[in-house]
C-alpha cells in the first residue's frame, strides 16, 4: 500500500496533522494502535464509558488549556466548538493539607481562569475525526518497523493481527519518543546518541494516575470550597473540581501522589483511601460517591514505557533537537506534545501538540509543494536523524 504521508499516532497532534493534510488534499494514512482516537485525551461519561457527543465528559487525561494559547483557541474556533468552551470553576476557598492540619484559603494552586470543553476534550477529537475520510484512518494498527528503501519509508505494521506494509514519501511519528524507541525498529538504525536522547525525554502523563469521583450534589461548593487541594498527606496530592459547566452529575478529580509501583502494590486499597481523603477534606457527603473511576496511565501500553513509571514532579524543558542529519534522507518527522520545541515551552501541553503538528505540516508542504513554499526540501525542524 502506498501513500504520500503516513502518520503513526492518533492523538491530538497526529489527528491535527491528518486534518491539515486533508484540507490540503494531500494523500495520507493515519495509524493508531488503540481502538479509539485521541491518545492521552480520554473523556468518560458518568458510567465510565468513553464520552460521545452527548454523554457527559469527564477528562481522565489532559483537562485544560489556557488563555493566550492561540493555537488551541484557533482550533476550537475553526471546529465550531467555541460555545462548548467554559472557565474552570474556581469560586471558593482552596485547601492545603499536610500531616498535621488542613489549612483553608491558601492561594496559588487554583486552576481558575483555565479553559475546559463541555463534554470533555474528546469533543475536539470527535470534531477532527469528523473531517477525516474513514478510509484514511486505521485503528488497532501498530507500526513495528520502519525501513528506508530507495528514498521511501516502508512501515511494517500489524493491524487486527494481520501483517501489512505501507510505503510513504514521508512518515510522521506522532507518538512519545520513548514509546517509539521501545515499539518501533529502525532500519538503518538511528544513531546511538539520538536514541539515547529520545529515551531521555519524559512522556507527559505517563507516570500518573487520575481518580474521578462523581456525586449527585456539589456539596464542596455549598460549603464554600473551590475543590482545589494540594496535599502532602495523600493518597491524592492534587485535587480539582471536574463538574460540567451547568448541572450535574458533579465531580472531583485528583492525581495520586504515589508511584506506579506503589499503586500496583496497593491495588484495590487506592479507591477507599482516596475517598477517605475526600471525606476528610470536604465532609461526610464525600464518603458516598455515585461512582468512582481510576485511569492509571502507567499501565497503558500505548502511552507508558518502563522508563515512564516514575511521576514527573516538574515540567520538562523542550528537549527535542531541531537539527537533523541525512541518515534518513529527512523522511521521518516528529510530532506530538513532547516534540514541541517552541520558545513558549508548551511541550507537554495540548498547545504543544498543535505547535509540533503545524511545524510538521510546514515541512511536508515544503517537500511536496515546493513551488508554493519556495523551498525544495523538508524543513529540518523536528526530523528524526
């Protein structure tokens, strides 16, 4: 099978890249290892099922974007989703918990002022998906090897258990670099220092687990709390209001503050411990949620590698070099939030996923349509060496 551009990875960056190529009428295929699109964007309904267009939407992966992140602002406008964007709830007091006390009204860690999407960020995924011809999207499809052959990239893939090959002029790796190094073989091999560089880039969200507790009433709001908590006691170290813009069911979510190994060891103890913490913070009503869900990204093989099992306690600096050497004839390009290398330091954010996609699209246009761009060759930015 032949195509101009093969995109490996159907998260936000890969979807956005496919969306732009579709608008440009460039032949492409998008390959995603999961049975769903969206990557680390994952929205649940109140029963724990993937959210649809009209079925709630509680985000178990990324949740927010921020004013001034113009790429995301432009995208929701272009997809006609502006009416679904609302401000994160922040009215009321935040809480700070340490081993000795719970302090009320400590400022500095509220997400008030950030943007959320009604129905969850999955609404962006669905809107992008709606703009892609069905035959261009392969789910449950994994690339296992990339071969450079006569100026083309040949991807060996497994789809629904069957082997297939896809030949492309350009291949976009829209997945975390660590995951690519673990799951894809390169022939010829990438330089050892380049592989080491990729393996050192942390995968955002991969070491974390998120708990969602759904309630019939927003009792914390009624008591004058915003839902924002920082805790040194745990097991949840950061908590926020996750309720819809209007009405219920209402919700709180929290990030666990214990490692993936500890979460695995403690197993079923994690939910009762978290609910006890919410009760300690917000009162007895928290003891009886309508439902509780956990998404442990460290256990998601399409997101995390063994190197990602430790939680990040800092935001990593942009790490992917822009320079490229000619081993791959500049045929393999990197997208994805980890590949964002802008001075704005939006790597790891939704904005970074879009930034890297836009950079890749500019490189593809330069290669495939040099008469319109004035440059006959792939831009070096973000290309695998």
